[in-house]
């Protein structure tokens, strides 16, 4: 009996992770950057070498300057992220579960969501002053909208059969929300947290460039004003490294 060899025609649809290629791409970019800097193809003032950036970052770390600015940025980021997340989840659940809240909240969110949040910073400074509240408020606003929208979508996708089954067993509104709706919406809430984390980081650096004396954004702006590009690249790498970590974690979790 002869066996017939079948060709797998769906092989091109596969998506291998290529983890080694991801690492090699980053290493190749750094090597090319270092080669251009050492060859003098680009002036050091415009493109400091990676070694110089790392050396400058290490010096700032030893002197304590970097830790001071990182601590101030992380504190603002934590407060804004927590406040925006809690309010976004609460509003998203209310708008998704209650008809009256949906009728009121949906047009308000749709009307205010397209507004660039950093454009509201001067208004927030006018309301809350030049201190920390205005910076935290703009971060919280940036976090609020993706959390509210994603939570709303997750609540609306909850299985109606499960909700009716819970009600038939005597569960009240709060019990249904806590035991059925929130667990069903959890994947969308987590997705909202990931989107909000990137938005919060961008708004943090932008907000720290206005009327502050500490933070990564202030350090980047100050280094740019005095043309200290090596310090500027080192400070911006602190924020960029978190973005690279998030992108790598997302790619690893979404791989096969």
C-alpha cells in the first residue's frame, strides 16, 4: 500500500515568534548607532553614542540626580494612573449596566474623548494651580477614557444568559455586577489598563515640561535647553525603556 504525501498548504499562515530575531534587531540598531557616532558621520552634539549615553546615565545614577527625578515621575504617574483607573472602571460599569447612566454618559464620553488631554493642562493649571494636582489630573484624564470605554465594552459583552441565571437564583444588582459582570469584563479591563499605561507615560513627560522642578520630563527639557544632548538621551531612555518593556511583553504574550 503506497502512502500519499500531502503538502501542508497552510504553512505560510503560521506566525513563528522569531524571538532571536527581535533581539538581534535591537542589537543591530545599537551597533549601527555606535558605529555612526564613532565614525563621526553625525556630530556628537546631535547623536551621542550609546556608550556615552550609558556612561552619563550611570554618572547621574551614582550622583542621585536620576533617582530624584525618577521618584518624582513615578509618584505622579502612580497617583494619576490609580485615580484615572478607578474612576474609569466605575463609570464604565455604571454606563454599561444602567440604562439611565448609558443615556447620560455615552454622549458625554463621545464628545470629550477626542479632546487632546495635554491641551487641557493650561486649564487645569488655572483651576488647580501650578503644583502637583494639575499634573496628576491630566494623567488621570488620559487614563480615564480608555478605562471607561474598555470597561463599558466589556460590560456590554457579558453573557445575558449568565446574568439571568444569577437573577433567577436571587442575586441583586450589586451581586450581579460583582459576580457576573465584572469577571466577564475583566479581559477588556486589562486591555484598557495596557492602553492607559502608554497614554499615562506620554502625558507624564509632557506635563513635566511645564512649571515643574523635578521629573523625567523636566530633566529632558532642561538638558535640551543647555544643549546637553548626552544627558537628554540618557533621560529620555529612562522613559523609553519602559515602553520597550511593555512592547516586548505584549509581543511575547500575543505570540503563538
